[in-house]
C-alpha cells in the first residue's frame, strides 16, 4: 500500500479533488493535511467512510445540486482499494455509545451494526405488537406481566415466551369483563387477600360445587363439567352447524337440545339458578364484605361484582393468570404468528453475532487496560458480562467507576456518566471504539488506509498528547498508511513535530471559487517570525513584520515609548502616519533585530502607508494567489483597516479633535454611526472591525486565525472598502 490515488468530484462540499499520495516518495507512513474550516476535511472523511461501508443507499453526492455527476475513486497501487482496507475514524462520532433503544453489548463496529439493525427491527415489531396486546388486556405493563406469568428461568425473554405460547393458542378465545390489573395487580394485593381469606374462598367454592352436583345440566364428577366447560361447548356450537348436520345433545333427564339457541337458553337458566342460590349469595357477600374493607382492592371488588364466577377461577390464581394471557394472545393469533415467524428467522443470525462478539473479549480487555493507563479521565472502565436483552445470552458490557480523589469510586452506567463528563472527556470515551477497530486490524495483520478526522479535537492537552503518542505508534506500524486531517493548526504543528514528518508529508488544503481542492506544501510548522526576519526586502514581508516588531518593542521596552508609537501609526491613521517612511521602519528593524542589519530595501524613500496600499493592490491583482501565505493576509488586513479609518475620519465632523487611546477602529465606527445611517456602508465597516484586528495584532505563536481565514474574503473586503475610501 504505497500509492493512494484519490479522485473525487461533487462529493458533498468537494467540487473536485485529484491527488496522488506516494508514501514511498514521502518516505513516511503518514500524510498530514491541514484544512481550514469549510475547505474539504469533513467532506473528504465522510466520502471515504461511505466508500468503506459500500452503502448504496447513501453514497457521496452533491446534496444541494443533485444533478451534478459524482465521482469517488480511491485506488491503491493502481487498482481499486478493497473497501475493508479503509477505516475512517472521527472522535466526534458517538455511534459507539448506544441509546436505550439500541443494544449495549460491546462488539466491533461491523458486528454491532448488524446486531443493532436486527435489534431495531425486532423492537419495532414488538412495539406494534405490545400496543395491540395492551388494548386487549388493558395491562399497564404488557411485556413484563406476560413474561412473568410464564417465565421459568431468568433467561426467558419476551420473544422466547411468546414463541412457546404461540404453539398453544385457543381457537375461540374468551373475552374477559375485567382489566388485567384489576385481578393481577402489580402490588400483589389481590393475591395477598386471597391467601389471607382462603377459608372464605373455600366456603364459596364448596357451595358452588354443591350446586353443580344438584344441577341437571352440570355435574361434579371426577371429570367435572362446570360453567367453564359449558361456555366452551357453547362457543363451539354457536354457529349452529353442529345441529344443522343432524346432531343433538341428550341431557341426563333425556331432554334433547337441537339448536345453539336452545343450548344458550339452557346454559343461561342453569347459571342464573346457581348464582341466585341464597346460600351462594350469602357466601359471596361475606367475600365481598371482606374485600370492601380494603381500599386498595376497589377495582377487584368491581370486577367480581360484575362476574361472581371469577372467584371460582381464583382458587388457582397463577394458573388463571396464564389462562388469561393465553386468551389475550389467542385474540391476536395472526399478529402472534407474524412476530414469532420473524423472530425465528432472525434468531440464528443473532446467536452467531453474539458468539462472534464473545471471541473479541480478549481484545477489549487489552484495549480497556490501554485506555485506563493512557487517558486522563475521571473514571475507570470495567469490562463486565451482561445478559443480552433479546436472547438473554452473556455478552460483554462496560461499566464505569467515577473517581474523586477524596471519595470512594461510584459505579455509573454509560448514559449517566456521559451526562456529567466534559466534551473532551466524552470524546476520550469514544476513542475506545477507535482503539478496538485498530487493534483488531493489527491482530488480523490487515493493511489499512487509516483516515483520522480531527481525532483529538476538543481534548484537553493531556489527552491530546496521549492520542498523538498512540498515532505515533500507528505511524511506525508498517500495516497502516495514515491520512491525518485537522483544522486545528496547533494540532497540525504538534503532529508534524512528534511524528518527525518531513516537509513532503505535510500539506495544506486550499479551495478556489470552483470548489476545486489543491493540497499544497505545508508551511509554518516552525517559527514564522524567524523566517520573516530573513526576508525583509520582500515588500509583503516588510509590511507584515510591522505588527511582530511592535509586539517585540512592547515586551522589551514599553508601549509608551516613541518606537512603539511610530509602529502604531503604521497600523492606525494617526497625525504622523503620512510622514513615516519605509527607511524609518527599516532602522527600527535593524535596531531591534541586529541579524537584519545586512539587509537593505529598494523602497526606503516611500511612505510606509503608500507601500502598504501598493502591496495590497498587487496582491489583489495576482492571478494564482497562494491562499495560505500569511504575508498576503497580514498586508491586506492592515491596508483594509487603514482605508476604513481614513474614510471614517473624513466623514466624522471634527475627527481631528477626537481623543482615542485604544481600539481606534471600533471607536471611530461608533462616531461614524452617530452621524451616518447608510446601512450598506456600515455593514462593510463592521466587517472590517470584525475581521482585521486578530489578523493584525499577531505574534510568532498565535497565527492560526490568519491561516483559517480565506484570502478571497480579504480581497473582496479590500475591493469594497476601496470603492468609497
């Protein structure tokens, strides 16, 4: 994996990128790219990530102009790169951290992705099924109540229990007049009442059995035929087809039943006779009175008053619970068949995924050890076993001990932990997935193009250096080729230094007006100021060194000294600005920087203000301008501000009498607004005030804002300020 050729067109924000990275010529396993915000970094990483996943539903495209043709080609040594050889890592991606609706077991990205896809499908099917089951049962917690009714083991799951019950459904389910929790309340108060009042209940059942024995229709033999059996018989014959076929029932007194209606009338008469028996009524009243003394059993009392015969079923409370659920489930026979068939179709695949995930345990153990040793976070990660919520098989899961130096550790789950961590600490947590993906590739010895997208952004410095050291280890591993993307210039310089990258292996990305991306030679990895001092004869650098020189004099002398004031007059319009020559500034440079004393300039007689404007004009006219060069941006920023101040002073009455000791541009803008209301001009002046200060008041160490800002924005602003200044 030596030559990586990348050709992209209309891939998100990238109009065109055609670049060949020859790692052999770079003499490096890594390629470092600094990309200012909005240039290409996110689009590049996203494009390669989609290529690696080969997701036909969401391939790279132009999301605004969908008619633009898209090209996304990545070749390795002259052939299309295998998609499994690309790994894109973004510490901003929290997909490893799962919500409550996604499985929480620890696995590689690929396994977990497959599992979660199936898991979500099962959850969707179950949610729809539970909605219907709740309508039938009116239970407050269908899933838990159903599973608890039939569960024989802690490993029983909703799907497994449903699969078992689905083979026992009744063809004509009974419809109950009560709500499930009226009889089977979550607090167990009904069961407690029945256990406490067993004598009353037994008395009622004895009276009931006695009445059955005396009934001409029912009996109480060993193979009892009671009200339940009679109701089942009635349901079996209610369509009258049994009788229409010429069949009939002959009762014990030789009476004949020849139609469903006759059977229904007889059954109603016999049950009414039983329920109206005075002894049974009195027995029921005793039970009812005991229930009424307990305010927590009001719903239960109402339910048995509607149907006294519920008490008969309650003699075997748990059996009745199962029977009730069986009838509820049977009511949804078609839905039950559909969901259990779907579960069976996925079960084998889920079991295979979990078994494969178990094989990864040893890698995770090593990764967690590495994480706990290297990263500075207020928690320690533990790898524990936890039962999978669908199949109740043991999988690996993470737990976290939150640490306070003065307190004992407190165990936290993932969600509560993430809610109290800083953004940088959260991102350190997400690095776990990166570590796994990379370590597993090491074990497989899989040659990999590893794209790191701002992997340490928002980290505190301790963790930033920890991840850089890890990147350095990857850089030294021959199976990896790294493309390191960042929009953080400090990170860019640090990585270049820590990885000892030569000048060929560090790039800066630029984008022109046609959205074409170019990767040019990286600059400013070391001190900019020392380079400026060697080239003061260049007009751009001569102008750009002024704010640096002003800073040095402020630090070494005093901001009230004459030299400091002279340099300030080069950056703001003062009474002496139009009298300062380039030779005056050159002398200050020679005095402050003796190493420049042998350098001369050809424009010494020019006024410094004129040189600034002339140089800015030349930059504006350049055809192929280098977007990165600091001297272009500093010169333009100085010229823009001077033009703006000249204009405002000319428009403010008695501006010469104003006493402004600091923030001159801002103060002039305030006075200008008091005297003028032209919005278009004010908008431009506000842009000047917003964009130029940090670009002028720079020092040798903090010049990232200048690299980030687009040279084209500054040129555009310079053109506009010249129009009325």
